[in-house]
């Protein structure tokens, strides 16, 4: 499965921050590409969600 449902169900962090990070990461992937896109059948948003939830990418929300 492309979206890590188990990690999504078990996520206890701030949903707003996670969503914001996934949206920003999806934009980055769209602009620069990512090697995981081939594995995830070219699905940018699913790749971004997976990377944020599995902590492959770090994020920080600034005021």
C-alpha cells in the first residue's frame, strides 16, 4: 500500500503540523523530484505523506 495507514492511525502528533508538512513536502517533490516516486507509482502526495510520517524528512513549523 502506498500510504502507510498503520503509521497514520498510530500518529499522535499535531494533525495540522503533519498536514502542513506533507503539503510543503509534496510541493518540493513536484519541483525537484524524488527517487521514491518510481516505487510509489508517481504519486506525489502519497510519497510526501509517507516521508513525513516515517520521519524521512524533518520539518519545523515557524510562526
